[in-house]
C-alpha cells in the first residue's frame, strides 16, 4: 500500500489517501504536483483504495505539499516516521 499525504495551507494536519499499486500512487502524485503548479486553481477530488468510501476534494491552490511513501501491511511507512519532517534525534 502507498500513502499520498497532502498538506493544505494553514492546516497542520495531513490529508491521506492510499493506492495499492506504486504506478497508481506515482500517477496521483504527478497529478497533484501538476495541479499545484497550474495558474488556474481547480478542485481535486481524491478517493482511497484502502477505504473506498473515503472521498475528499481540495482546491489545488490550497495544496502546500504532497508526499508519497510505501507502507507496511500495518500501515506504518517503511523507513519513515509520520509527517513531512523528522527532527534529528539526540543520538545524532
């Protein structure tokens, strides 16, 4: 499963949808990235492969960041912590 996380301007909580296949996740990432760079804002309606009832619509001009990551069967990203920023630990 692949998570596509979206941060909206002025909202610290990420929206997240999942895709089963890497190709589908990369395609959604590219679609969102293209919409972010578009001059004309447009609505982006997103659905989720994991929870098929989950739907969300956002305005492309409100998207501040997007990330894609693979997750284990338990839903935890592989080699990553949740969110966009991982502060250095005291060990480093």
